[in-house]
């Protein structure tokens, strides 16, 4: 992760680990992060619920940028990635 004050976007990507196909690719302003993760949860409910949105937002506010979280759900075959851009 690099530090930058220009990080303003949150991207959540949900990928089927078996096919490599993206099930969701959501990009939104950080101010809508809670909403965006709720949208992603429709595609990967258990995987997204374990993400601490407050922690991601705090890191972004402090200048963090890049991949913040990666969650693999082997049982469901899903990969959830959260980025601050």
C-alpha cells in the first residue's frame, strides 16, 4: 500500500475463483463505501460481511491506497478484493 492524499474511490471486485469471471465490479466515492459493500454483499454475502468498512475508511482517510482487503471463500469459490484508488 502506498500513501497518498488523492485516494477518493473505493472499488470492490467479486470474482468466481473457478471461472475467473467477475461477478461484481463496483467503483464508488469513498463517501458511499457502506452502500457499495452492501451491493457487493448481494453477490458474495458471507465474504463481504467480514470486511470492516470503518477500518478501510479510516485507512483511506489516513492516505492509504491500493488493495486494502482480499477475502477468499474457498467453500463458495469467491474472491472479494477491496481497493482504495
